[in-house]
C-alpha cells in the first residue's frame, strides 16, 4: 500500500502517511440497498382495484459512486469521503456537493375590496297633515357682570396747612405736616399708618430705634414717648422740665426743646 500523494510505502493498517502526514484511508463506496417489492394483493370482487404503486427509483450505477468517491479538493487535491461537505485537510467547501436552496415565492396579497356604497334613505311616507316645524331654541341670556357692592373704605387724611419744623441737634431739619415716628430706625407696628418716618443720626445710640411719635391736632403739635430706653424730657420756654410718661400725648408749643437721650429736637 502506497500514499496517493507522495508515493511512500505504507503498512496495510496505516491511516496517515508517515512522510506527508495526509490521510490514506481508502474511500469505500456505500453499500447498495436493493428495494423490496411487496407481492401484489389478490383481487376481490367486492373491493375496488388498488392504485398502482409508484415505480421504484433506479439503482445508481456503480461508476457514479466510484466517481463520487474519487472526488478531490479543488485547493489541496485531497480525496473526499462520500458524506464530506468540506475538505478534511484545508477545510475548503466542496462546491459540487453544496446544495443551493432557492428562495420561496409567495403569491401577492389580494387587494382590499372597496367599501360598498350606502343605500339611499327612503323618503318618508307622505301623510295628510303637514309636519310642524321644530321650535327654535332661545339663546341663553348673558350673565350680567357682578357689581362691586362693597363700599370703598375711606382713609382719613389730615388737612394740610399746619406745618412744623423739627430741628435736631445732629444737624437734620425736617418739615412735617401730619403724624410720624422718629428714631434711629423708626418702624410702624402692624396695622399702623403714619405720614412720616424721621431717621435720627446718633452715633452713640442713645436714641432708641423708634423713640417718639408726633402729630398735630387743631393746629397744636403733640409729642408721645414710645417706651424709649433713655426717656424724653420736655423743656418749654419759661417752664420747668417735664419727664414724659411713655404712651401719653403732650401738647407742645413752638420753640419747645425735647431731650431724647443724648440728643434733642426743637419744635418750631
């Protein structure tokens, strides 16, 4: 036994060549199987004749098997086994044994049927009396806008004409015509409304933030201490000084000096 590729002598039981390493197994054709034909059934008078059986496939000739067994790889020339689809040496596909599957064709979809036209409505049967016309709907009345029934709240205002000038020892001079608050940082209480907020510049902070309240009534100026820390003293011309009681109103004449902490103010 010799190798079909390099011609080297090989033992009878060798499966690969010792020189080139290729497979040397001889390809054996598959055994032939002859189909068996069953005996024809006996005819009976009552039964219908059986349909003829299909003819058996013709047996393949031995030369075709020999040709198939001797098929070689187109790339390396290695003989292929009957059931091989790829070369055992290089892995190349055996084109003659590859079956191409044809794409399946599907019938085109049927077009949708057009919608059937609606049947015309039959006219109403004529009667001896005339149909009464439907009453027209009355338009809805428009809603009148809601009236503002609440009365306007009137805010009392002090009549102008009585002016007073407050001259402070810090150099400020303010003309007032109504009520107000004075101090280092005056601020009205919630719900309290005044006409003036007078800020007094006091580096020593002897004046409280809201030191006093003022206003005028019937042409007379009045003064009230707002619970200040250092209090207030009224010094009218030709009268003894008076210490103000917090929360009480004092009438002040023009030219009066009022001490507020380390500062003072003159009403003129």
